[in-house]
C-alpha cells in the first residue's frame, strides 16, 4: 500500500511540475505557437481539471486555443462564476502569453484547485499567433485586433466573441503590455515604471453599479494583492504628462477587448504589464510572472466576491434585455476634470530613482456631450449586406419587420458632414435632421434589430450616424454617410419614445 501511495504522489508531482516552454529554455527563448500547442495539449491529456478547444484559426491558419478549467462540465453549474481572460492581442506583447502559460501551470497544482469550487475559468493565452511569430503588433491582415471588436472583421476576434456568446462570462480581462521607453519620455526626463497597470470600464453607458464595484472594489484589491507580492501597481492612465495634454483613464470606445464586453454589463478589465526596454525577451521572467500574478489576482477576487459579482451582472444584464434603462444613450463623450490632481509615480532619467510628479491636467470623468433617445429598434435594408453581415457576426437578434400599432418610423437626413475631436483624433460628425416617414414601407425589404437584447447599448452606439464610436467611423461603412442624402438605416420608436437630438 505504501508503494502505491508513494507512486501516486510521484505521479501527481510529475503531472503538476511540467514546465512551460519559456521555463524549459531558462527564459532565453519566447514560446512559439507550436510549443504552445504541444504544452497545452500535453496538460490536457494529463489533467482532469482542464480541457482545450480550438475557438478559431488565425488569418494564416494557426489555432487559437481556449483552456477550460472546471471540476464539472464547464458552464453546467449555474452557481459558479464564469471568468474569461485572454492575452496577446498584440503580437509583440509577449509577456501576456508567457504569463498565461505560467498561470495554467500554477493552477494545476493541487493547492490551487479550491478556486474551482466557485469558478469556471476560461483562458485564451494567445489571441494573435500570426503577430506573435513575427513579433509584430498586428495580425496577418495587418489589423489591430484591439480595434476590431465592434466591426468584427477578423477571425481571431470573431472566435473570441463566439466564445463569449456561448457562455456569457460574468468577468473578463484583456491582458496587454505598455511601453514607456520612447524618445518623448526621455525628452520629458521621466517615464512610467509600474510593473502592472489595470483599467476598468470607462464608457458611461455601462452600468454605474458595475463601474463602482470595479473602481472601489477590484482596483484597490489588486493594488494590495500585487504590492503584497512586491509588484508595483498604478491605475491605467494614458495620456500626456505635460500641461499641454491631459491624463485620463483609457478610452471609452467600445471597439476594444475590455469595453466590447463591458458594454454588455460585464465586470471587465484591461491589464497592462511593463514591456521590455530592449526587446520582447528583455526581463521576460519577471514580466511574465507579474502578468501571471495580475491574472491570478482577478481569479482570487472573483472567488471571494462570487455572489456579489454574479448577482450584480445578472441584474444589470436584465435591464438591457428588458429595456429597463435610462432612455438616453450617450453616443458622443469626452473626458473632463473633477477638480483633483493626479500623483503619478515615475522613474527619473536624471537620478534613476522613483519619484512622483503632480499632474494638474487630469480628466478622470467621462461625460456625455451628445445623447439620443433609445429607439425600440432599427430597420436595416436587406440590400446593405455589409450591415446585415455585421449583425450576423455579433449574433444579434433580428427578424423581418412587421409594423405594430404605435410604431413610428424616423429617418435622418445628412445635411452636412463636420468633424469632431475624439481623444486627439478627428472623426466624422454629421449634422442631421430627422423626419417621420409616413409612407408604408415593405417589411420584406428590411431586417428589424430590436434594442431589447444584451447588446442593447452597443446597437444604438453602432448604428446612430452621429455616434463618434459607430460603424460610420470605419472605412467599411463610411459610405453610409452622404451629404444631402438620407441615412439608410431607420429608427423605430413608439409614441412615448420620441427622438430628442441634444
């Protein structure tokens, strides 16, 4: 009996002591896609805790793997909280992938299995294998995947959103790297030096209660969690440190990995690790371990606050699917100051020591500068295949339109096309007039996309012509805006839901 027990213990140690490819190289070589595949499949064959699945193939034909952690059938136990983490949307941000593989290895250790009493966890360690193999930011189509979550033209982002749609995860995290080593920083004399930075949802159409729990619950937690492990942390705060520019807490656009899920009232975050100064291999051991610690911290918070997060997400998603929302949707927003100053920890190039500078031009508030009343849905001409295909890619609910009593159909006329400053870039800002269509329209010529579904706010933001975050801001859909012509997508409202342009 002793021999059997000793043998079993040795078997457990062998299974759970498997090194990642990066560890096997003694941190001298980044993990290739073929090594990643072999590592994941090898653990899948040995462990009863995980299973793997190919969720998509990249432009160049490489697999995107999802690794599912569950003590049961994944997603079957509704009492568990579902968490999704995905890494390396940018191929030259290698530490997210390496940290994700370290996380897999660590979670398979027996002492960490307790997490899965409450959590069903899915990890996509590498979103951009084509970019990774070339150590290049963009994918095989030269597309920035983290700017593709609204239009969903790339197989990698389409696969990720299909995965999300299947399980409707309560919590998500998008893992990246940031690089503060450019000449602008050197000229300034200081640079950022935080091991990890984390950002929450900033679009104000996302549930306020979810944003409060994120900012007052998770961000302080992960700050303490990382500091306890001697990992420096700061809230993700991009922008210029000179008074000519301003500091904000990331974009409010919904085309990235964090807010594309956040706009569906998901407890959603972005994590940014400090990049290597010389190349992607520089200091990779510490960078990967710190990224792994940040991901592990999210799992720990989800474990500790399972019911609070699950109940809040379910309640706020019900408001989307039942249209129990504020009737106004913000489609143009901006960053504003709140009277406070930001103390920013930096590394001085002069002294090579950590220091703190005070930023006066700090704009932590996001406010609406233009809102529309929420319609009950939109009519899209079936001839606009580029838009109907977009609806398909997002798995939106839609059907042939049948006018019901009280429906009123409105159409925009594009009187002129101006521009608006959106976070330092210029984008289109049409001047529109609205008119009611009194003629009967043929329902067979349109699909009807109701707003009463999980992507409620996303639909409005995407389809309104004045939205600075909408489809018309992308070249694929720019032709929808023509000066002096009618916007082809119609609004359907009822008598209590009049359009109010502000």
